[in-house]
C-alpha cells in the first residue's frame, strides 16, 4: 500500500490540511540514476550498468525487483534497449506513470518529462537552464529503442570505454537547442563528444542512464 505523508500547509488565513504523497520505492518501476559510475560511459558493459541500477534501487528500498538499464549494444549479438525492460507499465517513485507499455514508451503518448523522469530518491535531475545541465542520458539507442547498425560507435564500445568512441544520448527534460524532434527526444538526441566523464559533461551530461524494473 502506498505510504502517505500528511503535511499541514496553511493555504489561507484559516489554514487547510492537504495530503501529499511521499515517495513509495516499493511501487517504483522506473528511475533515472542519481549518479553515474564515475567512469564516464564505461559502465562495465550491460552487466555493470544493470548492477548499478540494482544497487541504487536496493539503497532506495526497491531491491525486490529485477532492474535493467535502458541501453543498447552494437555489433555481433547486438542488444536492443527496448527488449531488456519488460512490458510495463512503469511508474516513478512518486507513483506517476511514465509509460504503460513498450509501444507507449516509444510513441508520442509517453509521460516522460523532467518532472516525471526523477531519480530513485524522487529528485528532479538538472536539465537545460540548470547549473550544471545534466539532461544528456546515455541510451545508445534509436528512436524506437533498437540498436544502431554499422560501424559508427554509438555505445562507447558497448559501455566499456571511457576514452575513445561516442554514445547516443537522449534528453530527459525534452529540451534542446531548438524545437526539433531530436532536441526533444528522451532517448536519441545526439552523439556525445566522447566517452570520458569530462566529454559527457561538456555537452550537458553526467553519465546518467534510465533504469526499468523488468519484472
């Protein structure tokens, strides 16, 4: 059952008590990582990224679920991010549904915004206009959540490089330099300038990624 926190907030002279919903990690099935691994886009591969999701979820009280990073890989045995995350629906720790299905998540009707794409602790992640801007979220994925074909690196060598290479990122706040579709995409906005922490930071990132409960 969702835990509730009652806060007395005087709205007018008479004051009226209103109920506010506290974070409910037990019901959480989606979050943006509050921190990266500290090694840029070297996440230790998919296994390392999944472990990071799981560790953050455990610390937040949601470790009973099986957590997976929303990341694609390239090359032989390429993995699609959309195939790793279960079938939905997914909601954040505040109980707000961000998508009801895989199709919904990758369509025009998802509810993924700066206000809903919060961390495992319910904190809003800095976006465009904030200091520092951290809206670049690692995905390595195309618009439909599938892997990139070809030799051009879009996954920082399948999430093992903090030096050479590049990673596709999305904007969790759905904002960019203009109003174009890529600027507003949550999962495929532009390639990073490199794979190091500094390279990710230079274009508005921090090595953060999306985590979904796959069960």
